[in-house]
């Protein structure tokens, strides 16, 4: 989407999930976010995910651990979309 004078003020912000069934923190802030790869994910895609996790770890307050301890885990799989 290209914002212009006509649609700039019409853009709505994405709403974060809230509510008593949605925890304040999915992961303990002092620990890395554990992630696993789906067996169907190819090695090239895994390398890209590892590079992205390294970038986020180096440039944000987040850290990631492949096959890390704890739950929930982020499962990286081939395909599109956003899932919970």
C-alpha cells in the first residue's frame, strides 16, 4: 500500500491482542525465545532463519535459541500466513 494524502488518515493501526486469556508475556523476558524447525523446512530456509535470529538478537532486546528449553516454542515451517 502506498500512502498518499487521500488515504494517510484512513489507515488504521493494527490492534495488539489483549484479554485475560492472552498472557502479558509469552516468554520470560530474561530467557531466549525457543524455536524449532519443521522437518519439511529446507536447509536454505533454515540458514535464513538463523541469520534473522542472529540479527534480532544483536539489534533488539530479544534473543533466540534453536531447540531451546521451555514452552511455548516458535515452530518455523514452510508456507505462508500467520498462525497461533
